C-alpha cells in the first residue's frame, strides 16, 4: 500500500475509536445540530483532500523523497544516524506546526481563514477536520518549505503526518478522560481538556494552547492555560460573533473568510495593534 493509503487506514481507525469513545463518555453536552455539523465538517475535509491532491500531488512524504533524491536540506548534507535525523525532524516539524498555528491567530489575513475552524460551536472529532481549503493548502506549503530546509527523512515525515492526524482527532474529541490521567498525559502530549480551552469564546483562552501534538511548546513559549475559567461544562465554544446555526452550513463556512468582519467585536488587526 502507498503511504497515503496507510495513513488513511490509521486515521480512520483512530477516528472511529475516538468517535465511539465520545459517544459513550461525552465530556460536554452538544449545543448545535450534530447531523448537520458532521455533514458540513466531513464535506470540508473531502474538499480539502481534493484540493491537496490537485495542487500538491506529492504531499508531505513526496516532498521528503524529492529532497532526499536531490540532496537538499540539512539532514541530507550532514552525516547523522537515521534515527537521530528522524527524531530531530519530528520535533522540528511539530514546532513548525505550533508556529504556524500561532501565526494563524496573530496575522489578520491568516485568522480570516482559521476562524472557519473556530466557528464550530461544538468541539468533537469532526472539528479536527474543519479547516478551510486555502488554509490546508498554505499549511502544506509551509510543511514543504520546512521539509526541504531540514531534509527530513521520508519515514520521519510519514510518522509525523500519521501521528499529527491522529493526535488532532484525539485532542479535539468530546471525550471524558480521568483527571489524573489527563494531568499525566498533558506533561507530554496535548489532551482533549487542554486543547478545548483553545476553542473558548474568551479571547485570552482562544489565544492559548496552540500545540497539536507535543505539549511542551505551550509551556516553553508561555502560551499554556491549564483550564477554562468557566469550567469545561460551563465554557462556551466557538466565536462570539456567530452564536447561531450558521457555522453548521457548508457554503457559509467556505465563504466565511471572505465576509466582512462582524461589527460587534474587535478584529484580529485590532488585537495585533494592541499587542
């Protein structure tokens, strides 16, 4: 099987497992229509997959293979054991994803795209898939740049992509994790309770907990917020500007980046200027 097929099989297994877990032990009661939300979010990921296939047919692993064959990138220029280059590449790629996520909140143009993800009024396994196609394409372009710069080994990129996809589904799941286990796991990886804070309507909480996989970046760069101020059951998720059913509609979600800023609240440009 190709690396893409293998990653899809791994992802599907994790997705179904997490969906079953959140159905059996939900962390929060959902507020939006689940059927419509799921249809919209799954439709968005289908559009994303088509867009990536058309624009970047090589995908991330293909970029690594091309860099290796051309001898481009740091790890293709220096002699390092394969396992050292692999671990280093995984860590650098995870940091790159963290940095991209921070940029998507701090740069107004990128925030216009990223707010499609945050407009979801609930957070569950399908929220992990809800990214505007343009944001997905920019994300793939950013990963290509990093892969070519560091010369990441193809196997390391394959493992990173599989882990990143699986961890995104895990930490977006509306699943109840024992508090003691959550405290232990979040020392190393981003847990559902940790990432849920990031989807709060409160700006200070939205601009925190940017990690998708490793949790250390939020601690190192002081963007870590342990818990939502209103508690996990009491917190509101989404964007204050859109507290209705609009985010559950596919066309509305795809057009959101091109809509004018909502007059009721500050824009990301205002926030950037204040900072």
